[in-house]
């Protein structure tokens, strides 16, 4: 397939710049591939879409305030976006400056923080911070929330809470698993009350999630790598549900990537490590029966994953409907629930 096969026209005014007033106030487009039907709903209707015995798999990563501003020792402005924390005082980061800082140079950041560039690793810079605080505490104190590039404003104090799921617990992401942003505690309680099992995975979303596909033949695209973990308890819950004929519902594409990476011969097994799994039409899903997701960028790997699940033509038609109905797009936008995986994508 070609990259252009996943293009759609998106009016820029539909890109959400702020979250909805309440988490559950978002709209929800329900896609039923089996019936080839679309339904407009509200996210507050979500508990009605799942059934007792289903498993809801959620990514519990926590977004770190990963952006820092400052200057190089030579005086030029610099912007640092931490990609991955590698130690108590070290990290890999994207560094934006008029001229890339060489190893050995120093960065003078906000609140008197200083860091040394120790090496260059492809597009990333290895940094060592002088501060006595560990990197997580340092960022929590002075860092800015790393809002996506299509949100054309500076981060605000409310973003610390709203660009974060209510169940976030494991710090390490530099982008939110946005499908989870719609849940509040009351909705999670309603889901549990129906007899739905919640299961947790962790995938620390990196800035590479916004990396465009630059090749025409999508098979030539090299997917960025991200760290994930699927634990023993989650494997037990998911495997039991599948053995009983119940559905596994992934909350977000990151949860899909966790489950499909850790699946071996139709069985979910504990996994901790890197994944660069690239899911596009033709992929046979091993673990996921339904998906809750936000609306994604044209020609993006995330849209390709969604098309693998629901069928390309059907999903692009759903996106066309969402545009016509003025849904809000991307991280702070509305959501889509794909009720059943397309038959051609099922195992």
C-alpha cells in the first residue's frame, strides 16, 4: 500500500487546541464493521458498549513534563525535549537550536539548571544534568508539558492534569495515550460495576509517535522504538477472557501495540523491552477484538493501525463522516469505538 492511500482532508479548525470542559463530554463515533454502520454518540455512553466478562486493557504510562527552555553556553536559544530518562541524572533528548550542540558543550536551562551534552546518538543527544535532584523530580518541578506539535499554544497549568489519564502511574512518556484521556473515575467505576475486567500495560510513548511516514511504499517505513511492559497478571486476565470467548478491548493504539508485541501463537506472554511493531492493513490481530481510539493524523502510522483493524475504506469513510459532522481531532479531540475487528483482520 502507498502512503497516499491513507490521506484525508482535515480542516485545520477541527484540530482541538483545548480539552473538552469535562473528560466524558467528548463525542464518540461508533463503528460497526460487521453491520457496516456508523453511530454518533457521547463518550458517556461508553459503558453501554462493553459487556460483562470483557477485558479493558489500558496503558498506565505517565507523561513527564519533558520540555525545557534555555540557552547554550554560547548564548543561542535552545529547546530540550526529553525522549527517555536513562538514569538518575541522565537522559536522551531532542535538542532544537540554530546549531546542534557538540559533545562537551553545556546547556543553561530554566531555574539555573545546567546540563552537559555527553554524546550524540542518531537524532538524540545524551545529556547529564548537574542538579542534585534526579531527572524525574527536576522535570516535575520546572518542566513544561510536551503538548503535540499540532497544538499551537504554550502549555498551561491545566495541561498538567488534562494531558494525563486519571490512572497514570508509571512516569516515562513524552506524549499521552490519548484514548484514555476521556475516562474519569466515575466512568471507570461504571465499567467495573458491569463486571468488566481492567488490565494494565505500560508503553512509554515517545516523540516518534508524531514522526511522519516519508516513504511512498509503507512497507519501507522504519517504525520508531518504544519501551513497553506486559505483566503476568494482565496475561492471565486476557488469556482467561479469550479462552471464555470474551472480548479484549484495547484503550488506544499503544495498548494494541503492547498486546500484539507480547502475543505468541495466540497466547499473551509477559514481556518487557523494546517494540517497533508496525501494524498496517493485512496484519492479523492475535489479541485485540475492539478498539477505543482518538482520531489520527492523515498518512500516519496510527491511522494505518486503525485501518488494519476496521478496514481501510471503511475507516476512511468514518473519518469523512467525522469531518462532515465536525468532530474534534487528535489528542484533545473526540473518540472512536470500533465495535468489531474486520473479519479479514481477525485470526
